[in-house]
C-alpha cells in the first residue's frame, strides 16, 4: 500500500487546511442551508424550469484514474427510493431576485464547497425565472448535493451540502450572488502613460492546472479571461468581473510583461474594488541554447523564466528550435529563475540569471527507464489490462508517489516506464480482480534501461462483518470503508481524501438487507474500519490486520443513534442568520459536523457521537459587509461547548457577539 512521507503529509494537510479555511467567504455571501425536517411539506407551485433527468454520477473515467470498481463513494442515504426535487431562489447582493442566472447541481461533501476542482459534475443546468426561482426535478436521493449559482454581472456563489431523501422536495435557503469585482488602474513607463497596452484579467485556472495537471475537464475549471486596452491616458477598467480572486497582466510590444495578483486579504476574499497600476519597463531578453551531455543541441525543450517580488511577477516561456536556440522576450529588469524541461531528460535549473544575459547554455541530462512484466502470482499468467504508479524511495522518508496509475494494455503483461531520474523505485500495479501489489525495489541509472522489474499480483485478504443497531437489528445501506489505522475525522482530512491523496482506492462496501459486508482484494496491512450511515453516529474500529489469502471476521459493529443538536443562529441585532455555516467539532474524540442555517436561521447537526463538542458559527452573511477580522471575531465569540450522550436532543441557540464567551 502506498504511503506518504510524514513530513510531506504534514505539509499538505497544513496547506489544504489553510486553503479550506480561507476560501470560505467571510462575508457570508455563500448561502448554504440544509432545510429543517418538515420544510419540504410547505411546497410552492412547481417553478418553470427545464426538465432534468434522473441524476447519476458520470461513468467515464480519465486516463489517470483507478479502475471504476474501486472508486465508489456511495451516498449515506438509501438511494433506492423514488426521486425528489430541489428548489430555491437566486438573489442579487441587495436581496432582489436575479433572472436568467445559471444554476448548476453538482455533488461533493461539505469540505468541497468553494473548491470546484473537488466537485463531481453532473452536467445539470437550469436558469432562474423572473422571480429568481429555480427548480431541479427528478433528483435522485443523496446527501451531498451542492448548488452553484452564477450570473455575468455578479460573482458566483455556492450552497450545500443539500440532503435529498427519497420522494422529498427540498427548499434551499436564498442564495445571494456576490457583487462583481471592479478592477481599474493605469499603465505607465517612467511616468509616461502607455496607450493600447493589453490588460488580461484571468481566473488563474491556468496556473492551478499546472499544479494539478489531472484536474477534470469542465467549463468551470477551464482558464477564463477578460481583455481590455488602455486609453490615451494609460487607463483601463473592468467594471464587473465575476472573480473573487484573480491575476491581471499588462503587456505591450517593446515593454516588459508584468503580472499582479488580486489584493486578497489573508482573512477573506478579495474586496469589491481594486486599483492596480503597472509600471512597465523597456523589454529585456535572455538568449541561449539547450544541449545534452554530449554537447548536441536539443530541439523542443521548454524554457521558463520567472521573477517574483512583492510588487509583480514576470513569467516568460520559450521553446528551443532545431539548433537548440531560445530567446526569452518581454522581461523586466531583475534576476530570474530558469527551468528547462524536455521529455526524456531531467529538469535543469539555474538561479540568478540577469535579464539581458546572452548566449546562456543550459545542459539537460538524459533520464533512465525501467521495463518489466506484471503477472498473476499464483499462475504466472500475464495481466493484460493494468495501471502502474511510480514511487521513488528516499532513505528515512519513505516512498513518494510520482505518477498515478498510468494505464497499459499488453498481451504479454509487458511495460516500460520512462523519464525516471537516477534513484531507487518501486512500482504499484492495479488491475481488476486483484489487490494492488508492489514490485521489488530497483535502481535506475542515468541513460540506462533497468530490466527485470516484476510485479506479481495476488488477491490479498478479505474482511467480513455485520453492522447492527443497539438492539441487534441489521442496518441496511451503511457504508463500510477502510482507512489508515488511527485516522481521526476532521475537516482537513475530509478535503485531503477528496483530493485523492489519502485512502484512494481502498475497498468500500454498502451493507445489504442482512447488514453484512465483505471487503475483498485487501492489501495485507493493518487498517481502520470506518462505518457511516446518515441515521446513526459513525463508528471507527482500529487495528484490523489483514493477511494474504485469509479472511478476517470483525464480528458485529454496533451503531448508536447518536445525539442531535439543533437551534437557531442570530446576528448582532437578534435577527435570524440565513445561510450561516454552523460547525460542531469534537474535543478529545473524533468528530466533525457542518451544516447551514435555513431561511429562519434554523440548523441541526445529526448523529453526533457521544462526547464534548464546540458548536459555533463559522461564517455568515453580513449586509452591508463588515470588516473580515471583525466578522471572524464575532463568529468565534458565538461558540458554545456542550457535552452530549447517545440519544440526546439538545437545543443550542448561537449569537454573533462582540464579547468573548465566558469559559
């Protein structure tokens, strides 16, 4: 089984946690509200909206994914019942209905809200009518829907997670779009205005795709930009851009190409108005050539030059020609970091290369590769359809995964893995009907082909058991999954698992009528068995050890009903907080719950494990907007610490406050 080096794990968890926290809209413009039970009984007349077919997750898989049978993340409610509906209204920042707004229904857990790259796209879109109303019919039962609303004149907004039980119509709290962003400024050179400079305002998705090349294809995740040009005074303006954060670039022939980022507060999203000026300089260049170790020119190498400081960023790329020559144009003055890459060669880096440098020589060194076979361990027969992931071994740090699940098809089970730098590696094989299996370690030498790599696939072990309630009655539709031993539930790890870096590909099973489950093709190791069901508190069982060709029976796993905490949230003036995020975070035990208030400010947190919880308002709407620092402080001051036992039904009202609560 793959492992992530502890230091890398800590780093990624920290970064992802920070992103998850700071991407929440502190102004509360994102209104996400699971309705109170019974709200669906008060139904409006059906809204005019295009008919929507039965919802189903897309079945297509990407080149880099695991086999489909290992990707099931079934919902936590019974999905076998009849469909329901989702309806609501889209409003502008002042509370007026917005017609012709585009409303998309996607899937994703609470941790995915505001992180579009984690959404499961359903390709379901409707538009609001003149009253700002939308409706999705024939919505399959599920508990992780998210509404994404957008309009060209406003910033996007999200609402969720939304639970749709069978045959139920769910009302979503009013969703207020954010004000569009106004961006303007001047472009000058030595104090002189520059006319006809091109200004490019983008969603920075191109940069994100470079960091995450396996992001799914979807219009919302594609690079998007707006362009304008400066007038005779060097002035430009974007009156209403639908970006909460962005990067903006100024360019003009003969001058440096400069990029700046939105002036985003560390404690929230960008402000609504940005004044960003550019001071361009006359263009400088860096020229040179790319060669190999034998001094032969390399054609098609990509050379990237980057300089960044607190005021701007300048990035320029070039491709070497047939003679290996390149020229990096439109550079500002300064010292650049250069990176040269080419298929089959190790990356080359040079620091502190001054703009204006001529005839620079960059040398690339050829990489190595590995060839081998993948076979059935018992019979020696070749596996013809399989995927491989590459793991580099570092002394004292463990394996680091470099490439995920590149697919192969070969009648003899043969493979070749290219573009490997010198070092020690293992390959993990994934194939239908087998547990993921590792090759032995092998050494890669520069410019050489390492042969004889062999992966022997086996069936692994098996885990069985039964999920029951406290009275011993079998529980149907409970989700039983394997996780790394000792895992604790919290928001950061929920996001981390959605990014595919933790527990990816581990077996999962949905219990049947008799409550029984069987997890097959389990890699021999020690695991945690996690059981979840939306009507019960979760259960975690550690120290379940699996051995090859053996079955481990964990016996009865008893789920308790858990506790319910509900109440209303109020603002500083005692008015209901609509669409506020409410969180319940366990103290010493494992647990994290999040929900949204409805149009009455009502919330409920269901199926909490027994223990101590901190209940708090996490983010909220403020109209007019308030200082983000003050908003965070008011929300933090709403917190209440309570202790619950199984079966408790506790009412906890929350209020924004300027005063800290008494401990």
